[in-house]
């Protein structure tokens, strides 16, 4: 069975703090894809990143960085120097190359206070 | 501008009525999807379509129906058979292969009165 677990339901930080959102996944597929999406209060999901199972290189995009570790089945997301505009619900998702279905975690609500 | 549009943004329905949610995309994507989101939960797949005139049930298809007569359109009908339809509905599309990310519309919030 495939599953995505985001154990942190809600996180609250003060602006400029660094924050890490955890994501742990389960799959028996050898080829799979991992995603992070942001859902601001408006409701629309915004794509942030995709990672292939065969590429464990970490990635940095501005204040965002992602740490993919197959050994621990984790794909964590770090926001450096958080800002109020980062306040949103963040979803981690897993897609099997076999089924093509996207399996979402429960989401982590991040609140960044000024 | 390329993107996905959903209408209406808010929808109210009386119990026992069918209602259709619209989803249109001009991204020339082959695949389209419908998800349901309940408060504090992740998204669950209702139906998906990888090509025109073909669609498959997702994990929670009971009480819903879809059609895919045109590449750019994938309407979702919430029937009276859906016991708890109040939720936020999101439509998405992607280029056909599994590797590609899905892009989402702004969503429709359905409330059953």
C-alpha cells in the first residue's frame, strides 16, 4: 500500500525563523515521484517541486530547500527565514509510476506570525 | 493566460438535488482529475481521465459522475446518492505521463443546505 504521512498537523513560527515540514512515505514501487504543494487561504494548490525516486540530490530554490532521503523514506521541506506570506497548508504527495495516482498526506498548516 | 478555471466558486444545494461543477483547462493537457478535500484532510481522488471519452473511478467515486467529451472540459456531477457532499472540490490537469506534476484550479466549495 502507498501512504504519505505528515505528522505535523500545525506549526507556528515567528517571522524570520527557519521551519522544516516533515514528510514520510511508504511505497513498494522502485520508480515513484514525490511532490510538494502549497495551499494558501484562497484554496488553489500551487505546485512547488517534483522529485524522482532515482534522484536523491537535494534542491534549493531561494528560501525553499528539500531534503530527499530514500534510506528513511523522507522528503522534508525547509523554509529559511520564514515570512508571513508563507502561511498556508503544505501538502506532500506521492505518485506511483504504475498507477499514476497522486496520494496526498494530510497536510501541515504553517502559521508565520509577524 | 493558460490555466484551469472552475465555476462556480461557491455552490449551495438542497438535499436531493444533483449539481454539476465545471472544470475547463486551456493548457492542452491530456489528463484531468477531480479531488475532494474535507476540513483538515488531504485530497482524495474522485475520478480521473487520461484521454477524451475515457475516465476511471478514483478512491471515492460513489455518488459522483463525470464526462469527458472534450479535451479541455471535465465536468463533475454530484448526485443525490452522495451522502455527504459538503466539501471543497478541486480540479486538476497534467500532461499525460505519470511523471508530470498536476496543476490545480481554484476550487469550488459546495454546501448542502
